[in-house]
C-alpha cells in the first residue's frame, strides 16, 4: 500500500504544539521538507514493491486526484479522517475487483 500524502503545514503545527516552532523550523529548513521526506519514503515503498514484484495499491494517487485532498485528513494533517478512510476503502475494493478480478461483496 502506498502512503497517503499529508498536509505539511497542519502536521507541522500539530507536532510543534507547545514547542518552539521557530527552532524546529530552523532545523527543518522549511515546512514543506516534511512533505518531501514523506514523499521519499513513499517512493521507497513503491520501488521496493516493484523490485519484489508485489502488487501495490496506490492510495496516494487516489488522494492526490481528489479536488481538495487536504479535506481528507484529521486535524493533525497526517491521519485520514472518515472521508479519507472511505476513499482508502473504495480504492482497495477497486484494486481487488479490477486488478485481482475478485468480486468484493464486503467492506474492506
């Protein structure tokens, strides 16, 4: 399973609550560094799946294809909310039916 994207600004605000955000930002360089690091981690997952010839369900693409994917996250900016989990569910079900050609009569 690919990783869902994240909202770097909300995630930074969440993890820096009660801390010196300016010092953390100085260490990071910029808030979007969080997104880039997360993207590199996701690319490693994708590359490993390809190398090992393991099917990969690309939920990241499903999120990014959504008009405003940022509405699919909880307040912390990294965990999917109910709508985000519904998108994951639909994406996994579609993969099972379309790619694996297995009928799905249940909710994932």
